[in-house]
């Protein structure tokens, strides 16, 4: 509690620690003031974790201390007291001129839209921050991590966290107002669904969108269906990413995606593992081979007919280097069609066709093809 804060202050002065973790306590405002006083002249502390139920007076004391402290690199405010958001804002607003803090943790989960937007605006002005942790207010889990490798060349990684609509809006607002150009957006395992995809599309492609130069977009395992195909196509046309990862969804009706890929010719790597893709979309896949360098459609349902349809793309492509069609229910006849296509192919360096029942006739056809390829 706050009664121990003067002791913590003495420990800071005597031990000169690099990391101090004080979250999940009841330090309160007076205790935070005592700790802030110890920070003022500290020259060792690089990382401070503290619950943000510190009161506005405690927040002002921390803000004053870090404005003069030259060693602190990571400041993480966490906890579950949503009223402490005002305290967090006091600290955030004091960081405009700070050039040492590269990691900042803030609460966002239960904040209202106005507060979230203010936090976003402040972050945009903090060019020293390379890693941004956004904590759920209901628990001390890292909800999001925005990671910038260097100014203007960064990665937004929010993987493995279920994003609710209001959190997607907050992310969208951040993207649309950010002065930085983000190179990668990783949203795998966020379960945004088709409704969340609509929200993301509005912020990436709509009137409020800030032109980004995202080279890699990962939307794996997000419960997306064919209803999102046209949105993904728009995103491809707008962002023109180099790599697109759509694994572990249920995305079918690929015509819109194929049209965007072939029209822009910027997507070079496409992964669509485990999407229930059938021969119905094989022509769209074949068309995309004219631009792609790497295509991975493992664990789908192309079947023999689908394999026969994509063989035209294998024959005609001048760019495709890696093709993975593992576990696609391809039998002997489909394998023969692919083998025939390989005979005339001049670009393919890797072909993965394991876990398909190609049979001995299919194996002979592949063997003959690779003897001349």
C-alpha cells in the first residue's frame, strides 16, 4: 500500500534498479508521489510498471518526474480501475517532449471513444515510441502491441487477441491519423469476422483512410467468409501489399481477390491455407499465378478437376517460384495435369504436393516432368 512507498523510494535510491514492477498493489496517490520523488534524480531505472489507479495528483508527480528523468525507456500503466484513465492522460500529455521513452503501455479496453482518440492523438506526436502496448482495462493482458522497428518503417502486431468492434474502430482511427507509414499489419487470430472486416475496410480504404504503404497484411484465422472477398479485393487495390496471408478462414468466391491481384500485380506472396477452396475457385487461382511468386493453398478441396484448371496457370506463369498444394484431395488425373504443365514451366522452383493420393500413375507423370523441367 501507500504506507510502503517511502520504503520503495529508498530501495530505488539505494539499489538503483533497471526495472521496477509495482502493478497489482494499492499504492494510491500519496504513495505514487513518494515514488515519483525518488525517480527525479534516478539515473538507472529503465522500466517502470505501475497500476494507473494512482489518482490525478500521483499522475502529475509521475509526469513531472519523467519529464526530467533521462534513463526511463519503458513506462507501462496497467490495472482495472477505469476511472484512472484521466490519470493516464495526464502522464501521456506530459510526454510530447520526451525523447527517451521507446515503450509505452496504456489502458484502452473500457475507455470511452473520446479518451481513446485523445490517447491516439498523443501517441502520434511521440516519435520516440517504438513499441505501444494497449492493455485491456478488465485485466492485465496486453491487448495490442504496435511495434515500430524504426520511425516510418514499422509493424503493427495485434495477433492472438480477440478484437471487439470498438477496438477495431480505435485501431482504425490510429491508422487513419498516424503520421507514420506502417509496413506490416498483423491481425492473425483476432476473430474479427465479416463485420469486423467491414470496419477495417472503412478505415483502410474509406474517405478517412490515410494512405499506408503496408507491404504485408496478415488476416489469418479471423472467421472471414466469401462475404469479405470484395472487401479484401478493395484493400489489395488500395494498399497494394507485397504479401497477403489469409490462412484458416472460410474465404471462397475469389474472383474479386483475383481481379485485384492481377490488376495491381503487387501481391507476390499469397497464403490461403484451409479455406475450403474448391474447383469453383480454381480459375481465379490460376489467373493469379500470372503475378504471384509464392502461392500456398494447403488443406483445401481442389480435387482433380481443380488441379486440372490450375494447371493452365502453371503452364503460363513466368513468375511463380513456389507452389504448395498439399492436402487438396488431388488424385492421379489431377497430378497428371500438373505434371504436363510442369513440362513447359520455366519459373517454378518448389512444388509441394504431399498428402494427396497421386497414385503410381501420377508419380510416374511427375517423375517424367521433373526429368525435363
